[in-house]
């Protein structure tokens, strides 16, 4: 599991926060929408269930017992076995994903804003296939399909166009079986899906301390299918959560741990990724923010608490901005966020390419984010102190005031540093000679180059036809 390079909390403070989380779950509990099956499962697992009030209290010993069932290592599978994602990351770093559920599309050629279409989603997926730092992809909200089945059509589009792992956000209870059916078609059946979970799925709390029937059903069906669950709390500091940073951290952690216990009660050994996606409310405008200083600090703190106190892998916003366009604010906010979450030891950095507090996406921003993430990955990678890296012999052999340029050691390592593709390193004269292109112009050139290529990840026609049949069935059952 990725480890934090720093911590806001001492060991004693981690113990204090952990105790508060466990006390909150035991004494105050959580409220579930009416769901007799889950009530029965939780009661049998040791929870105190009041099915009339829909309240569930989790005794401390039950929580600790069920957290031990969460696997410490597992995979996020993929159609292409080479793109399987072991968690934790083998080199101790992070994975990254694009934004999920955005309705808005910022056209890369005109910069005009419009609603996302299914064709845009296909282009988005093709772009992701060519970006090395983007490990997996969720779907955007296509506005040219029935709203009720936009999740089903979105997943079909992704599975048709990528062989990377896909993250699924269901929009209704009715769509869950269709989403799982598509995953089975890609994996090769129910049993194959258990060993190669080509999708993972998000279940969310309704902050504070409530859970909708849809998310309960997601945990139930996904647990039985051995699908990794991203247990997500989305508190808004000052609105749906305390305005203070420790308060929002405490609430987010409690909701996530409640979902982890639910998942293990349904199916022991279900993979769980803790996902504190934290917002803050702008008290002047009432707007929800993802990249404010307070939201970033709370997300980092929640990440550190969950990893240190409960040993779960974590998934946070690790990119994104509250700005509505690709200006300086966007680049500053997302770079600060990416670096903070990487240093905090987050296993998955989410939100690449997103703007306007996750409600819009930009292909150009996604390409820039790929470079930002590559730079940060190199920056936070470990430092080896072996003889070759220390270069003590080379330092001792060089006379004072001499240089290392012609040294064999320099030649050996001169290509090992990270070299960006978009960020500028040339002289002013070279910049002028090349047309005085800035970051956006260079990014647009890269986008055009990628879009001119073929998509090597298109799905076989017979499987694609089966996915389309699932979409038609969902439309007939849910949308009509």
C-alpha cells in the first residue's frame, strides 16, 4: 500500500480519531433506506438493527473483526491482462483515473462548452488509451441517450473502446444487473469475472450517516459478484458535514468504514477501496468546491487517517479544479491537489481532465494532467542510496572545480530523468523559431496527433453486439 510522505497527525491523534470513528458507529450508528435483506445480513453479522427506525449500530468488536476480512492485496482487472492493476501499486506509487459523471464537454478545437454525447465519450476513451498515466476510466454522462440508462450506455461505450480497467457509477437500482451483465460478457462469465474483475464499482453514502437503497443494493450485488467496491463518502464541509477539517474527516471515515463492514457482512473478502471525496462549501456563494485549501487538507487528512488506522487502500480526487476553463487557476489548483494527494500516499488519484468541480471535462486538460501526473510520479518516487546512486567514488575521483559532464557515470544515467513532452525547456530563440507556441497550442497538437491514430482497443464485433443488446434490454425495462 502506498505510504504517506508526511502526516498531519501524530500516532496519538490517529488513535484518538480511530476511537471517535468506532464510537460514532457504535453509539450513533447509521441510517439505511428500508432494505430487509441487508438488515437481516447485518443483524446476523453482529450489528444492532432497528428495522423500524432503519438504524444500524456497529459494535466495535464487529467492526474490527470485519475489517480484518478486507483483503490487503487484490487486483482491478482488465480486458487486456497486461493492464491489470494490482493494489497496492507494486512500486508503492499511485494509479490515476479520469473524472466520472460529468455532463459538460469543452471542445478542444473551439473551446466551446456543450453537453457530452456518446460520441464524445468514445473519443474520450480513445484518448485515455494513449495516455500512459491514466490507468483506468469511468464514464461521463452522455446526454443523447435516455437519462435513466445513461450509465448502461456509458459502460457499453467504454467497454467497446478500451481494454483498460473501467470504474462504474450506477445511476439507479434497476441498472445494476445490466452493468454486471456487461462485465460478465467482457470477462467471459460470472466465474471469470470473479478472478478478473474488469470493472470496479462505487457505492456512496448520503451524508451525514445515511445510505440510499441503490447504494445498499450496489454493495449487495457487487459483493456477491466479487467486484471491488469503492466505498465513497462525499461530505460537504459546512453543509452536509461539519465545517471544521477534523469534523469532516471523522464523518467521512465513519461512513466509509460502515460500508466496508457492510461489504464484508455480505461477502467476506470483498475488495474495498476507501474513497473520501471531500468538498467544502463557499460560505459566500453556497457553491461546493473540490480544490479549496480546506477541501484539499481534509481529503489528505482523511486519506492519512484511513490508511494509518484501518489499513485500507485509498482513492481521492487527485486532480481537478473549481475553475470553469483551462486557465492558470485550473493548472495551479490541480497540480497542488495532485502533489498533495501523492505525498499523502493515496493509492488512486481521481479526476484527471475534469473542471468546474467535476461537472465538465476537457480533452486538452486531460493531456496536460497526464504530464502533471508523470512529473509528480517521478518526483515522489523513492531515492535509492546504493553505491551507484550515491556516486561517492565519482565525487572522490574528481578534482575540485572540475565537472562531471564527460564522466562515464553521467553517460550511464543521462537518460534516466523524467523529460516532459509539453512543458517548455528550450531557449527563447528556439521558442520563437517554433512559432511561439504555448502550453495549450502544444497540447492541441498532441490531441490532433492522437485523434488521427486508429483505436487499437476496439471490441470484437460479436461481443459488441451483445453489449448493444443489453443496452436495448435496459432501455425497454428501465427507460420506457
